[in-house]
C-alpha cells in the first residue's frame, strides 16, 4: 500500500464517523457562538469579547507550538537521533529535546480534549488554524521539491 492510499483510508474514516454521529446523535443542542457564560476553558469563563479575543490568540499560539513540535522537533528526532548514522553534538540536548517534545505532546493532547468539548466555533477555528499552518509548512517544503508529473510515488 502506498501513502496516498493510507491517506484516503483516513478520509473515508472521517466521513464514516461524521455520518454515524449525525445518524445516531439523539441530543440536539442549540449551538452557541462567541463569548457566553457557559464557555469555560481550564476553569476560566470566556464570557466577554476581550476574553474571547484573548482565547482566539491562545489558539493561534497553541497551533504554532504544535507545529514546532510536529513539523520541526519530531522530524529532527527521527532524522538525527533515530538515524543509524547520526552526527550528534550533545547527548544531553538530545534527551532534552526528546523528553520535552514528548511532554508537550501529552500537554497538547490534554488541551485538545478540553478544546474539543467547547463550542462549535472554537472547534472550527482550531481546525482552520491547524489546516492553515500545515498548509503553510507544506508549501514551504514543496517550494524546494521537484514534482514528478507521472503521479505520486511516495513509497
């Protein structure tokens, strides 16, 4: 199987879950958007426009941090530490990077759980920021690549 096929399996799985959720969800809540007294993240109520704007900035910064971890640190770990013939300057720095990258992954997972149970506008904005940042990073790397016109041969 090639990478493109794996990607399409993930897309199919997303659509199956959306269809099942909509078909089986018997609770129909009214959708709230913007600051309100029910919107709380980590014990902080986001019930004013200024708090809502600060929260949006938090999501933007969180997305940048996720991309630093996922698009820079994790590939560096794979290419430099897990490589059989790496050129490592400092083992202590390698441990630092691996440990804190892993700790950040758990911290981000916890924050994402909190975000996913908030309002639809927060979820959609988080999704938009994640897609935008990944597109920007991918575009940066693709600028340096030569594209094969015969099709995608990723594996």
